[in-house]
């Protein structure tokens, strides 16, 4: 019985890893020249544009301080992130 649960766990784990890798590849395919953090932020904003989004929430999403994220976005996109959210 225990080995059946272990095998089921391995199948689910491998499926999750495959899904995660496929999703990351999909994000990079959308904009291969952009940093992962910027792609992730853009996708989050597109999915949650009707919600209240602030800089702290987005910075936590990509694990970057709000000031660093703001500077990074301005440098890469030539626009302030606060204007987008």
C-alpha cells in the first residue's frame, strides 16, 4: 500500500515539474529578450488588472525589493512601473 502511494506521489511530482518547466518556457517564448521578472509581472498584471495591484505586491511576486524592481523596469522598459499599475 505504501509503495502505491509513493509511486502516485512520484507521478504527481513529475507532472508538476513538467508543467512548471513548460510554463517557464512559455513565458520566455512570449518575450525571449526580456528578463523573467518583467515577463512574470506583465503576465500577472494582465491576469489581475481588475484588482488592486501595488508595487509591494508585485515586488514580492518576483522576490525583488520595490525600489530595485522600479529601477529595473524603468531601465528595461523605459517607463515607470507605477504608471502601468
